[in-house]
C-alpha cells in the first residue's frame, strides 16, 4: 500500500464491466482505534469503513487530497441515506 502503518480497510477489486466484485478486508482493531481518535462510536466508524470499501469497488480512489475529499463526500451521502432510513 506504500506506507508502514496499519490500515482499517483493504479492498481487492475484481469488478469487470458493470459487475461489481471484490473482497473487502476490515481490521476491527484499527477501526476501533480510529473511532476513539475521532470521538465516534466504533459502530459508526465501522459503517463508514464499509461504505469506503464499497466505493473502492465502484471505482473511487483516495490517493490524493482531491480524491479523498470526493470519497468523504460520497461516504457522507450514503451514510446520511442509511441513517435517514434507520432512525
């Protein structure tokens, strides 16, 4: 991945054409540590990481600041839909 620190999610994209396929591996310990640092519940951070992995399968990247901002906007969009429907 080009860095020497733990990551919360790794996505392996096997998608072909319009078919989304892949593996998403989530490290719950890193998610929990990140949740503490962000002052959010671990479940909230886990949902964000899950959406993040799916967005990677949909072709989004987050290698630079512009891509990271676009990814966060999409994460927020889909999480708002989830929370709006699950209040």
